[in-house]
C-alpha cells in the first residue's frame, strides 16, 4: 500500500483508540457505577465523543482524499 494510505490508517487508528478510551470513564462516572456526573452530563459527553469519533474519522478521510489527488 502507498505510504500515504498507511499514514491515513495509522491516524485513524490513533483517533479510534484515543477517543474510544474515554467512553468507559464517562460511563463509569455516570449512571452505571459511581454517579459522579449527572445523567444529562453523561449523555452530553457521550454525544460529543460520538461526534468526535465519527466526524473526526470522516474528516481525516476527506482531507486525505482531497490532498492526495
């Protein structure tokens, strides 16, 4: 595979690992376990993480396609 494609997948891997690492902390801090944050805050933080993970991944791919051609 081209080096640029390998770099894209490496960046996508880092994004996924980093963002998905925050999910358990938020869930355990909320309703599931410790009740340190309100359910509204938990829902908001999970929505933000969803946006970062999904839109971030799509953004990286779009930027890669736009700059590689």
